[in-house]
C-alpha cells in the first residue's frame, strides 16, 4: 500500500484497512465506542428498534454488551435483559422505572441494606411510600397489599440473616392483587432456581442480580442486571434505563462474559464448602445458632426445600452466644488469617464481617443470640478455612 498524501493524524483516523472476515475465537470481541457510525444520512434518520440487534450510540449497547445481556437472560430463564453499572443501580432502575408519586412499595425486612435506604430515604422525595413485611408470613403480607401497592420486592435468601422467604405464598398474593413482583436473585444467581418458574404457573415479574457477585466471580467489577419475560414491562424499564444514562465499560463486560462459563462450577464448589462449614460451626460451643437455608431449623428452611434445594450459595451467618461482647467478636474476626474483612461475596477469597442487626430491622425476624458474623466462602480448601476459624475462636474465648 503506497504512502498516503494525507496528514498522519488524518490517515490514522480514516485508514482504509479493514480486517478480513472469517475470524472466530472463543472469547467475545470487545467493542468500545461512544459514537456509532451510520452508513448514510438516510441510515441515520431511520428509526432503530431497541431490540438488542441495532446500534445508535455506545451508551445504549455494543455487540459485547448485547451478547452479555442475552446470556444473562438465558441464565435467568428470561426473554429480556437490561444491564446496569452496579447491583444497586439495577435496584434503583426497577424502583424508579415502576413507581410514581402516590405509589407504595413493599420491602422485606431483611432486604439488602442499600435497597432499604433507597425506600426509606430516597423514594419519599418523589412521594413514594413504603412498608416492611415479614417474608416468612405470607398471610400477613397479603393483608398489607392495597390499591396504592404497585411494587413488591422479594429477596431469597434475605440479606445477612438469610431467612428464606415463602416465595410461593408471597407470589400468590402478588398475583391475586395484580402487583408487580421484583426479586433480588443475586443469591440464587440463576443456579439455585428459575425465578420465573417458582411453581407451576407462578413466577416473579422481574429478576434482578448484582453481577458483581457470582456472574463475575473475580471481586473486580461492579455490574447489575434486570431481567423480564414480559415485553411491555421490559420497555417500561428500558425507558427509564435510557433516561438515567446507564453505561458500562466494555472491559468490565468482557470480564463478566469470561466468568459466566465457570459460574455453575464455582457456585457448586462454594456451596459445598459453605454447607460443610455451616454444619461444623453449628456444633461449636461458642455459637448460639447458624443461619443457612439448607440447615434444618434455620428460618425458612422449609420454603428453601420447596423452592431451591438445588443450591444454597456461599453465605452463612453465625450468631455468637450473648456472653461474647461485640469487642470479642471483632477480635475473632481480626484473628482470621484466610478471611478478608470486606463487603460483597462470591469472589475467590473468603470474607467475614460482623453486624449489629439492631440498626437494620423494623420487625422482629427470628434469630436470637448476640453478635452476628456473616461468612462468605471463597475458593480456598475447606480444611484450611476450618482450621483458620478454629484458631480464631481461641482468641474469642481468650
């Protein structure tokens, strides 16, 4: 190819070379763009459907992000998927997309803390009210549903204390009253159960995930998803999605795409380690109770066996006996050598965080004892994690 007479900068921007067709590889190509080029002004003026198959501007999607959305929809058993910059952004998208002044949202009392704060502190600015409900009491929940109730949040299992809700009873009540149901399905991650088929003819309207957790698996990105089967509902959410200006870094999208093929393997491995350590921890004399949906006696265990006995994720919480002070439990957590101290979960490293539940509950959910420590199990060997907890318990007792 002869040397161009155009300036160097012009030539680099308008270089005529195009890579030949026929390239194929296992990873999805990473397409980065703000501007999307049109073939002509006629092409520019042609309306483009928001169907995940056409391009208008990089903010709305690239071949890379459309591929991820399609794969997350399949994982969830959905037809449509919107991606958001974080799990909290996905929660906010649902609430802002569906609620208007005068509406009410019902929220489980064991909901993810940021969703709680959204309902308590942010949504009231727009004239949106909220009430908390006991996710184990479907009959009491049904009595709360009224003409102003336009959205119900579900969470399975609940945040920190891991009560597994009566999904069948709650969804039956939502369906009877014509109320939209949205499930935070980060814990199930498309592996434990199909959120759109909880029981014959019964499922959620929306399934949301923090892809930060299992879908990524690397503890290195933030992302969320909102999945639906109903096209009209998807379009309502997409309208808000576009006006919020949610965009994604395509290298982050690439990382989640890389994590998806191993999601189920990681989920099963961490699930097995978690169940084993939860059972062992439940027998420890320092512990009043272990909260884990797969353990008989844990709140909502019977609902877990009906809904998602195929999976139980990587979390369990230990309620220490009341004679151990918060300072002693903090010392126990500090003494752990293989557990990092930090939020999130489903990454390669195990984590442990102590919680004071008196600040984050409006109702009396069924747990007793003293300080709670939530354990998030990573990919370390079970024997090593058990030995680490055992040595840290000697610090607690001291």
